[in-house]
């Protein structure tokens, strides 16, 4: 019988963490799942849970000694509108604390995936973005995520740790938070109001369902080459207008859609599309269509 592997999931109680736990529980392999988050209540499906701040280096060191992991998928981090100082403290310094604690445990079998963001790229242009595209971030959040990814890869190279980066594009799917465009649209189409208010409909984004994204994280964790970045994306785009129309056509109640200039983001990029060839080479392909994602968010049959 194969040895049970211990998997740590940071940010376990968040949107992505809960989907990742469900995915890992569906694996045929025997796994022990240990979650980390600031929230006091543990999500379902875990074998262990620790409400730990990644700033607590001593606690992280203690846990790596007593519950040394074989795999770590690092989701924990802050998003806008968090203050820039907090973004640096959590996304970068917190990641360093985690890596240092893991390094002290000296488990040669360890594989570590840190989940980044397409916001790390700069000057998106019109072509599909490859992993070697210019990066550094065009916003405080993007800069901290780029620093997080760069730090993790550098640390892995120095300490001979198997570290990979999963650079995620635009997430969609059941439970998408209101802070993301698909989540905000879904909430409007399901509320009791007769009208849905939207901003600029022209931007195109590479939407990937959260369920496909977490499957990609695991593929990268198990099959990815240490020191590499992998775009987690579909390699194709849909406009915000297309997304709005999918919600409108599939929503249980018909609603008017009204465009408001005040809802448009300043200096928004017209098109962001990832190149997914490295992910495809791992045998990982997105399976869930944009329409299916929307219908599942709305809770209606396709």
C-alpha cells in the first residue's frame, strides 16, 4: 500500500481553498489534508486545521516539525482593497516565513506550489501571454504577487527545494466572491432588483473555472518542473459583454442591463489572455465551459 502523503493547504477556508479541498478529497490516493487560515472555523474535508497567521514564524516552525508536509499548496494572501503595506507583509513576508519553516524540516520529498496571479504581468498587449513575458506588476497587488513568486523561486533554487508557481488568470465558478466581476454579476442577476448595472463591456479576459484551476494546481504540484512558472488559464478570451449575456440568458428571472460609466475601471487593459501550452504539457486541460460556469453559479440546469 502506498504511503499516505500529507498535504498542507494555506488559505484553506477561502473560495479557492474550499474548492481545492473538495478536489483533493476526490483523488484516488490516500492523503492527509491539513488546512491553515485566519478564520477560526475549519472548512469541511480536512484532517487537521490550524488558525495561524503566516506572520507567526515560531508557530510555523513548530508545525513543520510535528506535522511535516510532503506537499504544500500556498493559497493564503491578501487581495485589494487591502492596504499596500499589508499586501507586502502577508503576501511576501508571510511566504518567506512559510518557506523558512519548511526548509528547517528538511523533507526531500517536499513539493511546494505558490499560487500567483496574472496581475504579475505588465504590458499585456494583444498576443497570448507566455510565462517569460515581462513581469513586475502594474498595481500594488500585482507587484506583491510578483515579489512573492520571485522570492519563492529564488528560495527554492538556493535551498534545493522543489518550488513551482501557478500563475492564475481570471477565476469564475460556484462561490466566486463579490470582489470579482463574475461574482458581482451573479449577485445582481439573483437579487430582487429588476435591473443589472454594469461598467465597460469591451475588456476581454481569460476566464477559467475554479474547479479546473484547482485541478491545475495539483497537476503542477505533482508533475511540474521545479523552478518553473505555469499559467493557469484556458488560452482564449471572452468579453465582459459575452459574460453579461450568458448571465442574462440563463438567469431564472429576466432583467434589464444598464451600462454606467462610473462602474468602469480607469486604465483597464483591453485584453488579457494567457498561453497555456506549459499547462497542457502536464496533461491538464480546462474542461468546464464558460456557459457551464455561469449556469452553475446561477444554480440552473444547463
